[in-house]
């Protein structure tokens, strides 16, 4: 099995940049300056569709990289990174990355693995979009975020608060539909939520998903 490289092991500290909640890190008219790393806070990655509506690609937290499109020397006005809360990031220019890779080739492998893992996640989301309903997509999203962001036991995980509007942009539906399904999940005991966070009962919601699959 290939070794999973840690890009942080090969990157020196860079200048820390701070972004207040709601500020754009990069986006239309302001392309990414290089490869970014979340030091503190959370970042919303979006694509702006032809109708001008943001479609959430990912929600990033501490130790997550983003801005990899800069590696291709290809930027698009449809990509946007926004601070979901007061956020700190480091950034390495492409010139810095090229210089570092020439000294330590394993950095290139580590960054490639980051891109590939993100591509695998996108493929799974596309598969879910093509065969599953909104409730199932929301359930998988809550499990995914619980695995990545949460603490607690393997059965119950609490994640930072996510607005229904943000979940709707990620799942690909309206806020009203998300609110309906979130309320239904809460009534079924799969989740609890408040302004302080969302508690996901992972085994319970997985069992519900499995029942849905078995009925198909």
C-alpha cells in the first residue's frame, strides 16, 4: 500500500494571514496566490454557477490545504474561498512550492495525494447526486462532516454549527428542504442541533441509510 505523505512535514512556516468572518480569501477577480493551509477557523470552498449561485465544494478546517488550482497555472473566476468564521491561513506561492519540491520530491507526492483524495470525494458525491434523494445525500454529508470535524465517541460526534443554507448549498437543494429533513432526522433521534453545534448519532443515521439502500 502506498505511503500517505504529510505535506506539512516538508513545508516551512509561512506568513500567517488573518481573515474575518465572511471575508473572501480569493475569488472572482482575485485569483489564489498559491497553496493555502488552514491554521485556525473554517473555509468555505465554492464554485459560482452560470446563474451566479454559489455551489459549495467543500468546508475546510485546520490542517486542510486548498488553492491547488494555482498549481495548474489555471485560475477561474468561478472559484471562491470564503472565511466561515475568523480564520488564519498560511500561503506558499507556486515559486516557493517549485523550489521546495526541487529539494524534497516527496512534497510533490504529498500534494498530489491531497488533490487525488479530493477528487475521490468529489466522485463519491457525484455518484450520490445521480442515484440518491436529498435526504440520503444530507445523511451522508452529516456523517462525512462528523468523521472529519467532530470529536466524541465513534457513535456520537458533535461538529461545529452549519447553517441550513450552507448545507443546502453543499447538498444541492433549497434551505427549506434541508430544514425539513433536519427536523425529521432530529425527530427520529439521528441528530441534535442548536446554535452551538450539531450532534450526529453516526451509527443510527448509518442504519437508516442502510435501510434505504436495502429497499432499492
